[in-house]
């Protein structure tokens, strides 16, 4: 797979992922561009870029939200196909949203998410459990 094929395949999914995390349309578009720029500067396996691209995207979003001016945007019309998920994700923290989306929407395993987020599998399972409890309580 070359970079153009990777962009065609993963660009829209990464855009939707960033939107569901709460980034604006503009920040999500810029985020996707930044993800691919960072990926091109590194030596990744373009035949299987998924985990690495999501690693960049996850950390990019976490960094953006650490800046005091940016607040997550959560509403029912995020410009994504499955906008019903946005209300579902509303009670979750940014970190919980990122992990839940990777696990259930993007179908990453706990081991893959551990590599993406640099968090132990046990910690991820605890975060997911807490997230499910928050959703159930909501």
C-alpha cells in the first residue's frame, strides 16, 4: 500500500475518530493532515499502517485538548455517519472516548490499543469498565 492508498483508506476513518473525540471539523481535517505528515516523516510499514496512524491521532488529540483553549465538542450531529454514538459517548472523558472508539468502532484489540496509548492492558480494561458504568448510569 502506498501513502495515497493509506490516505484513501484511513483518512475518512481518522477524521471520524477525531470528530467523535470532540475536535471541530477544521481541527479534525488539520489533524488528519498532521497524522499523515508525521507518518511520512517516520519509517512505518505502509502495508499495515492502521495502528501507527491511530497512535499518532490519539496522541495528537490528547495534546490538543491539554491546551487551555480547546474544549471537546460533543453533540448529536458531528458530521459522522453514526452520530447516535455521540450522545452515547457524552458522559465519557476524552481518554475513555478514545479507547472505547478504538476498541468497539475500529476493532483494535487491547494489545493493539496498549501499544497505541502506551498504557498497560489492565489499565485499559479498567478504563473500559468505568466507561461502561458511566454509560449505564447515564
